[in-house]
């Protein structure tokens, strides 16, 4: 995502499109470049639009669309300037690590019966296959794709798309995981049988 800046500014600040301060930049002095270029030139993010809070406000229409279309839930925690996103199968944290660079974290153990409040205070890991971005929208699109894939895997990993290199990689990961889980289920079944127990119904349906 590009940012806007004034080439004549002594404050050396860059803005997100839609920031009220961005609109004050004269057309002749305005330049749109990438966030990384702006930082490289010595510019810093605007104190207003460089926050998750302002992003949440400026991009409200976008977040509303995602909410309506995908049934996800967004929670903005103003104290830590962090946005949380809850889907059917996962819980995510988009953290502003400064200068309009947003990193993505994934909840370690998703349990749909937990409240959002509880999940916010649980442990997350950094989602390493997605680079930090100046655009939370980009991270949100990643989350939607990721969790859509998770739902397919839970059903049958063989239905996953295999068009791109990344999709092929996910397919292989899902395939390995599926084999491991099947192996584990068989072991648990053998275990309970050897103890003379009646296997629980969920272990019976092994294909
Ligand atoms: Zn701004």
C-alpha cells in the first residue's frame, strides 16, 4: 500500500490515504510512494493515521464489508493499539509495531467456546509466512484465505487448491498433518482396545 507525503514538508511525515492531514498537502507537493521508500527517505508515520485506531476509523467501510461478507468479528483494543480478528476457526492479532508496520500473530490454541476477552489474554505466535505490512487490509485478506483453507482441511485436505507455489506448499503440509493425525487416532484406538475399553465413538470412524 502506498503512503502520501509532502516533498516540501519539514516535519517529514507520511500519511495513509484518507487521513485528514493528508488532504492538506498541496497537490503540487504531494507524492505517493511505498511505505518502505518513505522510511528510507527519513520520513516517519503520522501520529494520527499511523495508529491502528485511526486505521480502524478510516477503513471502517472496509471492515464492515468483511464483517458482513465473512461473519468475522473485529475488536480494537485502544490501549495497546491492536486489532483482533475472530473467525470460525481462528483468532488473530494485528499489532502495530511502529511506523505503520503491522505484524500478524495467530492464537496458539483456538477454542470456539472461549470469549474474545479470554483469547486476547492468551498466547500467540508470530505468523511467519506473512511479512509485516503497511496495510492491515492485506493481512486481513491473508487471514480470510488462511482460515478458509483451515475449514477445507478440517473437511478434506484433498479439496485444497494447488494452483500457486504457496498453495502447493500448504497442500503438502496438510497432507503430512492428516497422516500424523490418522496415525495418532489409530494408536489411541489400539491403546484403548488393549486396555479392554470400548473405544469412544469418535475413534471408531477411521477410514
Ligand atoms: Zn496522517
